[in-house]
């Protein structure tokens, strides 16, 4: 699952959707999708967001993450607008009879470029 919702997974999905596609990196796929320049890139990003929502909600249910789900990495911060305005939240909460458990769980996107280093520094300071 982690491989699917990573840069490599996003690019593999793009190459599956558009085998002859000209984009050569996950960053290029995201940029083209956000700019509306490539229909396959847009479709790729839509699928990626759906997978991210489903996998995040599965983890939240399994771990009973009442305090929230934190999305980190290189992709989530670059697609914050799509995560907020698109179907992410509806997909995240779509758990049938258990949807009521998902509604109160917040989802946070870590936008700091180096959160791990800052966390290590804070830990060492204490």
C-alpha cells in the first residue's frame, strides 16, 4: 500500500494509464495535473487521491486514530488544494455502517519540508 501512495506509485499509475505518456517524473505528473495540461495526469492524480483516502481511512480504523491522521511526504503538501476541495474527505469517511466513526477523525497534512529533523532536534533538546 505504501508503494501505491508514493511518488513511485503515482508515476507507475501514470504510465499504466498512459503507456505512451511523455511525462518523466512524479513531479511532472503532479504539475501537469494541477495545471490541467494532461488528461492522463489529471486522471492519475484523481486515482491517487482516491487510493490515499482509502488507505488512510483503513489505517485510521485499524489504529483507532481518534487524534487524527497525519499525511507527510513530498506529494501531500503539493496537492493540499485538491485534498481539501476534492473527494478525499468523502472517500475517507465512506465506511458504510461505520462512517460515523470516521467523521470526527481529523486529517492533517504536514507541509514542513523537514519534519523528521525538527522532531529529532526537539527530542534531543528535551
